[in-house]
């Protein structure tokens, strides 16, 4: 192989690696691990703040689970104000659970719900049934 051709090949590989490294940024965000968890312990039809807001800091939910004692609709949302009272945006549709129903999502490694900076994570329940569970998340 001529030396010029080998040189072009080597230089091509060297210049390619920085481009590949830039693409890994989104992969590492998706592989985020939980740094904290918050309990879900609700027994009324209400909107409850699960993770408080931090100014300028997003919330990355990596897993959650919930079980209800009686029929209930459960929705995750984010917003500002007391118990996400203002600027609310739904993160999920309403999960319609039968009595003793439940669901879990996420493995604890990878973002499944994203709350933009300056918002709190809340859960909305539609019945006076006990809803129990947890949310695992990271904030930075």
C-alpha cells in the first residue's frame, strides 16, 4: 500500500473519533442512574408533589411504580406553584387501574420521564383510594 494512501487512512480515522465522541453525549444521558427516590403515598383524589422543583435544574425520572387499593386513575405531570398548581403539563396519560392494580416503568437506568428545569414532578389521582409506590430520579 503506498505511504500516501496509508497516511490518508490514518488521518481519516483520527479526525473521525472526535465526531463519534460527540455522539456519545446523548447515549450517556439516556443511561443515567438514579441518585434519589421519593415515596408515593396518597389516599385522596388530589394532585400531590412528588419531587420538588429546583430552579434551573431538570428532573430525570428513571423508574417509578404504583399500586392502588381501589379503582383509580393516575397521571404524572409537571408544573410550578403549590402541588404543580400552575403551568401544568402531563407527562403520561391517565393510567386506569382496577382495584389492587399497579404498574411499574423503567429499570433505574435510562430516562423515562423528563421534567424541564424549574418544574416539580407531581402525581394526580382521581379517587380516594390508597396509591403507594416510588419514583427514582436524578437532578443535576
